[in-house]
C-alpha cells in the first residue's frame, strides 16, 4: 500500500502507535525507541504534551511535531517525534499523576485506540501497534471493555477474534481471555474451540506457514485422564479437534497442558491453542516478556502490542525496557511488508 505526498512522490503508509495509558510506561518506551531511531516509520496517536514529558523522562533532546493528518508524516523533520492527537482527549491529561490509576488516562487511551483503528481502516496507517493500557483506568473512565482485544473486536464490527502471544521460541493462542476462571471453564465449548482452531489456522497461513501444525492443550490436569479429572476434553475439546481435522486443519490433541508447551518449543508444533488465559500466557512470558508480542487474530487489520502492562511502579523513571514494544513493531512490519511498499 502506497500513496503520494503533495509533490506526487510515493511514500510508505506509516504504522500507527497508540500511546497507551498516559500514566504508565507506554509513552516513555515509545520515546525511548524514537530516541534510538527505531520508529521512524510510525506516527504516535496520542497527546503531544504527554509525549513531550516522555521525551524529557528518557533524556531525549528531541521535539514533538504535532500533525493534523497522518499524511503529513513524510514532512516531519528527522529530529521530531510525529504525534497526531485525535479530538476528544482530556485537556488536562498531562496533569494525571504518573504511576497511578486515573480516569482521564483511561478515557484518553480508549479514544486513541478508537481513532487509530479508524486511521488503519481508512488506509492512512498500515497497522496498529498499541502501547499498554490499564484495565482499571479504562473502567474508571466508563469504558465497557475489559481490555484491548474486546475493544478492537467491537471496533472491527464484532467478528470473532483471538489473542496470540508469540516470541521466537513459542506461539500460543487462547480460547478464552479476560474473564474469571469459572467463567472461562464455562466458555470452553466445542464451538469456541473449533472457532479458535479455524482462526489460528487462517492467521498462521497468512504468516507464511503452509500447513500450520496446531497442538491443542487440554483444560484439566493430564488432559482429563480419560474423564477421571473432568470431561471437557471428551465432550468439547476432542470433538472440536475432529471437526477441524475434517476441514483440513492439522490440529492434534488434546494434550496435557503441563508438557505440550515444551514439545512446541522444541519444534514439534507451530502453535499451541490453550483453553484459558494463564495456561497459555505463563509459558510464553516465562521465556521473557522483553521478546513477547501480542497479536490479535481475526481482525481485518494487523494489530500487535508488547507483552507487558503499564508498570506503574517504574513509570516516569526512564528505566522501562522498550524491547517488547520493539518486537511488536517488528512483527507489525513483517505482517504488513507488502503494504509498506
């Protein structure tokens, strides 16, 4: 995907980076990567004053260039961080205390996501990379969504989506995400597992896997041990795997959740589908959050994010590691390589 600037010259469509929670580390890890010259193909969707503060936090002698439109990106001087502020941001956002939950920050984070999605959908940005948000701040602002994934699903029209967390050693996709464990168990149905397998297969095909090898983790200890420790594997998970295989998807299992991730890490499978949030995310995060990337599967556009939260405990100190955000940007670039040209 390319367009032209005012001189009729071709230009690459930028990535959009939503600022995240203004009181967390999102703005400063963006600023740190900009300082390192790692995000010159992007525009920050956020508040200019907050980003100026972030640049000061990381010790950057750089300026902020405020854009009225993402198409102005090619005209931004090299030493300036391009920021596009959507309408509707709180006027006093920069006064929200760093490291604390604040409704203003929650409202601004939601507004930046909404605006960034609209820009991607309009073709003004080729992908969305989201800095961390805080779920309690979202709630304080009155947002009905428990997190990024649910919000993005709604903004994309409600199509089914799934969360994938990935690094260089392991990929995992979740059947259920942000709900209580009791609710998650109730949501592990044949239809939900089958839908997850279909979405995962299609997404990995787009990532270049000709025939993705999908391992399916069980829900119960030892994958239920033939019904001794629970029957979800027999009633829901195994039938969903059979459905997927009948449709030409190379899915296997259900396997014991405590060992299947090791097998995938050794290369036996390309991805593991896990039933609940922590089953799937703990193995990836244990390998190092600095390299983990969250990818939302099933959206009509590319969205990635870092594998960590707002880190209020270190926000504003300039010590936050931007490696996971860098990995998320790299993943977005790989998934939109054609659109960048």
